[in-house]
C-alpha cells in the first residue's frame, strides 16, 4: 500500500470530518467463495454521491442521462441532483494482492 494514499486519506478526513468515506472496490478484487478479499488503495479523492431508485451513483452525468432515458423531466432530474453530496472516495484495486493467475485470493 502506498504511503501517499494513506496520507491523502488522513488529510481529507481531517479537513472534511463531516463527509462520508465510501470505498469503491474494483470488480476484479471481489470474487469466489471467500469471506475476505485483499485489495490495495489505488487513489483517494473527493467526489459526488447521489442515490436514485435504490442505486448509488458517483457520476452525475450518468444519472442525468439515465433519468432522461426514463422520460424524467428537467425539474425531476434537478430535484434528484440537489440531493447529491460530496464524499471521500477510496478506490481499491488488486494492487499487490493480484496473483500470477490473475485471481485475487
């Protein structure tokens, strides 16, 4: 695990104690019938978070496009987008946990 990522995480939490911390785990990390999966922090950053129809979105343009495709009008889209909040994201990938066969165990 790279020390600068841990320092970035501590700095962001210290500067923004009111923000939620949300881990985003790459799909290659999770798999199989194991109780725990190993991963490595790839980066830490501030981002936006919103919920819509029991799903969570980190990309507001994807959410807007989805709502438009569902036939939602601009007022409905703006109402949902007003509920977005800033969060601290921890991006977790395979990193040093990746084995030669490409499987994370």
